[in-house]
C-alpha cells in the first residue's frame, strides 16, 4: 500500500507541470564546431597559422595578405565576443545570489564613495604637502644661495678695505664655516694689473676644491653686479656622476683687485643642513641630459685621490610617515656658456615635522602644546571615529545582507521543496519582520496546500466512486430500445451531476402488455440515486402482482413511506399499454403531466389526472394518497404520440432565467410528431439545448417517447412475439437508438 506521502507526491505530480529541464552547458568543442561564430574562429586561426608558415619562408602575396587581414578582423571580433560572453557568464555566476547583489550594492553605494572621499582628501593633503615641501625646500635652498652671495660680497669688501693679505682673508672665512660647510671653497681671481706692474696679480684659493678645478677666470656672461646660482660639476674620480654646486661671484668693486668666487658643493653635509633648516631632505638628482643619470647627493665628501677627508654626518632615520614623492625643480647654469637648464631633485618629506614647522607659527598653549597640535589631535580623533563608524556600518551592512538573504534563501529552498512535491517542509522563522511574516505566510500556504491536496485526493476518490455509481445507475436503466410490432419507445436520461434521481423504465407484462414508468426522486446526487435503485426493485416486484397502475402506486406509496427519509418523496407516472384492448391505462403520482398528440388531430393535449407524491411520512398521508390518485385510459390509434418527461425538461432555464415550458414542449411534439421516435427525441433535445445555451443544467432531464405505429397489425403479430419472448423480458430491436445519456 502506498504511504500518505507517496499519494500526495503522486497527486502533485499529476497536477503540477514538470519543471523545465536545465539548459545543458555547452562545451568548448561543441561551440567551436557547432556554432557559426566558433567555425569562423577556427577558420581564422587556421588562416593565421598558414600565413605565419608561408611568411616564414617567403613574403606573403597580396591575396594571402588580404585573407590574413580578414582573419585578423575575425579573430578580433571573436575575442570581443568571447570576452562579452565571459563577462555575461561571470555576471550570471557572481550575481545570481541575492546576497552578493546586496553586498555589492552596499559596497558601491556606501563603501566605495567613502573610500573615494577619503582618497580625495588624502590626495588633496598629499598634494598640499608636496607643494609646501617643495616651497620650503626651495626657500631654504635659495637662502643658502643668498648666504653664499653675501659671503662673496663680504670677502670682496674686506679685500678692498684691508688691502694686502688676501689669502689670509679667504682662509679665515673657510675656517669660520668649516663646521657647517666643510667643502666650502673660495677663489680670488685677479681683476686688474698689480699696482706695481703691468701684470695681473696671483690667484688665491682656499678650501678643498675637490669637487672641481678652480675656474681661474670670470666668464664674460657674468653681469657686473655678480652672479649667484646653481651649477653642475663632475668630480675627477667620478666624471659620470654630476653634482650640484652653489656658486656665487662678486666682481671687484671700485678699486678692487680681485673677483671673489665662492663654491659650495651640495653633499651630505649640506643636505643635512638644509634638512635642519627646512625639515625637507634632498634625495637623488636627475639631470635630463644625454649621458647623465640619477645622482645621489647624500654621499660622502670626496678627498684627494678619492679618499674621504672627514666622514659625512650619518643621515637621520627616515620616518614611516616620510615619502619621496615631492620633486623640486632647480635651474642650473653652464659655467662656460651661461646657458640655463633644469635639474630635478627628489625630496623626502616627514609629514609630522613639516606640520610642526607650519603650526609652530600659531603659538603655544599650556603644557607646550601648540594650537596646531591640538587641531591635529582633534582631526585624528574624528578620523578614528569615522573609521570606527564606517567599519561598524560595513559589518552591519554585511550582517543585514546576510539576514535578508538567509530569509530569501530559506524561502527559495522552501519553494524548491514545494516544487518537488514536499508540502511538509516548514521554514524556521528567525525574525519578526516582514521577511519573517513572509516565511510564516509560506508555512501557512504549504499547510493549506497540503490540506487541499488531501481534499483533492479525497475528492478524486469520491469522484471515482461516483463514476462507478453512475455506471451502476446507468446499468439500472434499460440498456437498449424496446419495441413491439407497431409500437416504438425511445428514451433519454441526462443527470445534472455524476448521479441523479430521475428514473425511467419499460418492460413487458405478459405477451401483449407493456409497462412504462418515469419517476423523479426529490433532490439530486447520491441519496436520490440510492432511492432510485430502491424504487426499481420495488416496481419490478409490484408490477408482477398488480395489473392496475392505481393499485400498484398505492402499494408502492405504502412501502416507500416506511423507508424514505422524512424530507424525501418521489413523483412518478406509471402506464400500462394493452395491445389487445388498444388502450393505455395510466396513473400520475404528483409527476409532471403527460403530453398526448392524437393522430386524428386536435393538437397537443396535456393529461393531468389527479394524484399526490409518493413516500410522504405524514399522518393520514396514505389515505389522502389513495383518495386523490386517479387512473385514466386513452384509446390507441396509429400515429398517436405520448411524451413522458421530468421537470428537468419543462423547467430548463436559459441565461435569462426563462423556462422552456410545457407549452413549448407540446408545440414541438405537435409540429414534429410525424417523425420517427428517435428523430423526434433528438429534435426535442437539440431544441432544449439551444434554448438553454450557456446556462448551467440545474436538474436531471429524462424523457420517454411512445409512438403508435399500426394497431391493426398487433393481433396478427402478437402470436409471433409470444413465441420469441417470455413475460418480463425486454424486446431488443436493431441498434441505432440507445436510450441513455451516453447515446447523446
């Protein structure tokens, strides 16, 4: 026996459409050889390989060059196509899950703009510090140049005032500056003949002069007011490593005999001095001339034969907040020609030291803390709070995305389980927000669906049982048309539901008598069908005992009143056709009238003998039934037509709630009574259906048509009939007129 889950799964599989099969993943080989784009790519690659092989042996001819160019275009287009397909595939794989979409949305909406803002301010601050550092270094460097100019002017002035002993003067100045500038070099160049003769005086030098040879003469391009600026030099032991040099020239004044040249090489000692003054440390020198490269300026001072006279001070350690991204542009002069050029000097900046120098001008507060330092602390605190808030927002964003997508994932898995037929799956509700309410609604929905499936299974079982009951009920009706010589009977029964309460029957009573009955059990459905089955057995038994329709109905009423429910009753018309007497005797127990169309004319007659319904369980109902029930007889003639029907025919309603009516039915029988009984039945059914149209059938429709063909032949043929059948057996005629709903 299948389990309950198997039954539910089977029912669901029969009702729900099968899920579409997953699209098979196309392999690379299938794409290359199974698609137009892939085949073009293969052909283009083959052409490129052939062209490369031919080009290795001989120059390509023009046609092959054109084909090769076309292949290159195809390869380019294929590369773009493959890249596009790859991006689409990556997008589909990466962004299929809602969680990734939410996280990416949060990153692009909340996190990336924050990073851009931070990067903007960092870049702006960096740019500001770079400009400030370059400015400070250039200001300090220009101050050093001006210091050399002042030194040269001072020496020239002393020479004019003190007269002899020029060497002592320059040696004294070198000695005075040895501590700060150990490589300071001074030269005195005679500017006029000696006072005692016509020759120039001797040139005097002081200082190491290791960086270059003394100039010996002042070039013509030097202006009368002197010169101060930057030059490049190349030491003798390292000619390929140019070095910066500050040179100041003071021409002789009135009565002066010497021009003063002061040189200060930019070495490690000077670099450290500039750092002490400006807070900026000079780095590498780049001279953009052929043959020149990047020159370190923080090297050791050079001595004779490349030996170091005194070691340079060790460079100060570079802070973690230092960077070598700032550049100072220095203009230098060629000493021989006076032409200017540009050199680039990298600068190493310590942000803290630079900020301290800038903020020092704001004054000091208590505890030796400047206002700038206080602002810096506040800025750092705000930055830390901002980073903490951003980090917390990022964590909360991921947590919210996970919470939302977890609920969505649970809903997705739930729908997948439901799609597979598992309606027992329930989602664990973790939150009480809208997603939690949605999960609760999903659980209620699956529970309702499970109940509906159970009801559907039960309904299907009941429908199957009703189908079997319908087959059984239809088997209780006559299985074929009954005919006697000169007499034809056609009938139809259409139930409003699977089973109904209408019943008709006809059977022989002896050799020359035929019984017809039509009944309608109150109500519809299973109870009416059961009462109809009970009525069939009862009437078959009573018809063998009572020859009079009235007596039969009286006895049937007595028995049914004891067995029917208190709210049930039956209407019925019972008729007996006597072929020998050429008369039909009938009685009507509360049923619809019988329509009679005589062959000799006179129109359709509605026969309504008195009578009340069967089976009423009321005090005195049995006596009242016998008192009201009337029995009538109608003589038979060739061409007479009798129509017995239930109220489902006369009370059939259209969409406007209009009844078909007995008058319309009688007129229809009167107009087409000349037709064969089967044709007349089909005509009546078509007219009723046309009248009803799209309206629903609200009651069972049952009808019996009796037509007298030739009464005079009945006595002649009766003997033949008696030999062929026994009493109580229906007489079958050739096929062509079935009498139940299946025939329609």
